[in-house]
């Protein structure tokens, strides 16, 4: 398939994309990793460099999506994105001398949008195992402070907060309303309204209008304009998205992909008696389990198989949790 046929947004130029990815993989990423590992670094250096690294890894992840990369590959690569933000969170907390200091600042609309995109991608790419890791990074600063943040997490994580406030009214009021309507038709209208105002509401984001400055040397700040949280809402609310699925910032194939994986998984026969089990104990029921203590831990266990224990002690005990997505082993 030709590049112009598989790209998901028409702004992206093939030469710019190829040069951007080539530079990042061959020079950009190695240089940042080398800079991060310099023995002379202090806490400020580590927080600053790891922030650049997380930003670049996520931007290139979205750029690959925009270019038409396979969703199966991106599903696997999402772990690398979360790994990068966890690394940044660690160094931000070290520099701030605050164990709850977040890697993203919700007061900044581009950071807030990035957090909503990350949460949405976990649902749409069937990587719900990564949601507890995102919550571990962000809850210390933001739990119970933003309605959309809580609404999205509540579809997978238990004991979330009921809250009636949010950081940015425009454009998020419409998508927040979509979660509280009496009928699907009203929710659909909310998401339609959200998509209409999403891009112009992002004027303060550093990537706004970045497609205008793309050159043959690379993509600059452009990685694609995607209201991923709108797709997550349509998916989680089980809405018919036909009236807005052709909107330029709506990632329709992510919704299609999530629904396809839902069908492949099929109904769960019986829920395990224990939804949580400590590492070192036998698995109570065959199926897919994950633990926040081990990156990329989602895997299939047979009943009676001993659940591994993480060597990383920062989480304390290794607690395995039953995954809501049960794929064929």
C-alpha cells in the first residue's frame, strides 16, 4: 500500500515522516539516552532530560499511528510509552523531593490532553493492564480533582472518585456531558460538538498548526491531531459513531480495533473467585492476569501455575489482578 493510502491524516508528508523516524531512531533517541545516563547529571538534569525523552517517545508513537502503522504493533509499543513516563515520574519526584509529583501538569492543556490520550489508548488498544500504572503516576496529584479523568478510569479501576470539577472547560465540557446523558442520542450529540471545537481549543498547545511548518527534513512538532479521548468515550459508552466517524481528528480505526478485539475475546465463562492474588501463590483460574509491579506483565496463566514475584520492591507485594480483556491464549 502506498504511503498516501495508509496514512491516517492527509497532512503527513512521506519524506518528512521517513526522515523524522530515521533521525529519532539513529540519532535522537541514542543521544537522549546517553545524556540521561551521564554520571555528572544532577536531579535537575535527570528530570529535564527524562521529560524530553517521554515527550519524544509518545510523539513518535502518535506519529507512527498517523503514518498508518499496524495497530497490533502499536498495541505492543504502548508499553514503551508508559515506561518512559514512569521513568520521568521517578526523576521528577527525585528533583521535587515529592513522591507524588506527576510527570504531566493538568493545568497545561497539552499535558492534560496527553494524559487523556494515554488513558484512552489503553482502552482502545486493549491494554487495560497499563491503566493501574498510569493511575500510580498521576493519582497522587490529580485523583478526585477532574471529572473526565475519573470517568475514564472508572471503567476499569474500582473505587474512583465522584467529582464535579475539571481543569479545562473548553473543549472538555461536551465530552464530560456525554458520560451523563439519559440517551445515546444525547451522548452522540455531545461528542459531535466536542469534535467540532477540539482543535481550535488547543491553540495554546505547542503542536497547534505544526503541520504548516513541516519540511523535508522532518515533521517538527507535528505528530497528528487526534481526539483519542472522544474515540474512547464512543467505545466505552457503546455509541454508534457513524455520524462523526469521518471527522478529521476522530481516530475511527481505534474504535473499530477495540470492538474487533472485544468480539475475538468473547464472553468470559466464569469470573475467578479471587480477582487478586499475591505473587508466589497458585493461579486460582486460567486466564489473563497483570500486575502493576511488572511492566508489560499481561499474560496467560494456567490454573495452579505459580504467579511470579517482581524483583522490584518499590511496589511492595506483587499483586496479580484478573484482566478484563480475556484474549485467546
